[in-house]
C-alpha cells in the first residue's frame, strides 16, 4: 500500500508560485518537471548535474584567476535570484557546483527549507533578509580563500 500526503490548496499555490519565480532566473534549468497528483502540483523534479563537483572540492585545484571567475559567476547567479525575490540562506560550498572543463557554475538546494521566495516589496521592507544571504556568501568566500576546511553540517 502506498501512503501519500495530500497537500492543502494553500501549499499547492505556494509551490506553483515558487516554480514560477525560479523559472524567471538563470537557475531555471534546475527545474526538470513538476510532480502532479490529481491535477495539482505537489513537488518539483530537479536536475542532477552530472560532471559537476562541489565548489569546496575543486576550488583549491583551480588557478587564482579561475577561482575569481567562479566566485564572480556564483555572485552573479545569486544576484539574479535576489532580483527575482529568491533568497537562498544556505549558501555554502556544497550548494555551488562547478564543471571543471569549462568552469560552468550551478546553484543547487533552492528548496523552501532554507530559501525565501518573496515579492520585492517584502524584501525592500525587510532588507536584512538579503543582507544575511550576502553575508553568508562573503563568509563562504573567506573560507575558500583562506583554505579553511569545512565540515558538512
């Protein structure tokens, strides 16, 4: 027997809105599909990026100019999310993927547990949300540049 929890309509609406917000960003390729049950979206299928490694794994193997490029690309992807009302709060080395052969960068783990999906008016009123995310990025950058070892939490 299969057990399935049916989400209430408000939760379904929230999932639909998050999908629409994410589809407006450069990270839209993360979405591969939507899980539908009886005509309602109940979840999202996300891309499994083959050939990519976690930033923390490859960072020290890169030349200094490549490291800077990766950090710049990561910051650009985060800025694109911010512009569209998506604020990841779990910014860390494990949530940024890098493909070493062309230095392509992908952000992952944009689920609703650690990511805020808000409208711009809300984010203007509560600007500390963006500030906290920017600080998390700067802390990660400092750890990488100082070659600090990070243990998975």
